[in-house]
């Protein structure tokens, strides 16, 4: 796995993931909120499989 998620992208993913999971856990948005696990994990691992398929790289380090 090559890093393809940059710093700002990572922050947005982690925050969005935590917010979605928290809202799902307290029952505000329902079960679909658990999809927040995906952006959380892609942010934590600095790797997005969809970015690889589309040839996108937001990381400034080569």
C-alpha cells in the first residue's frame, strides 16, 4: 500500500468518520452512520483504495 491521502484529506476523513460513528452510536442518524468506519480507517492508514483505482494522490510526499 502506497500512501495516497494527504494531511488535510486525512484530517477531514478522520473527523467525518468520528462524527458519523458518534451520531450512529447515539441513534441520531441510524445505522447508515456506521459507514463512518470507512473514512476513519482510510484516514488513519493514509490509504484510499478508490484513490488508487482513480489515480488520485493528495499526498505531497512522492
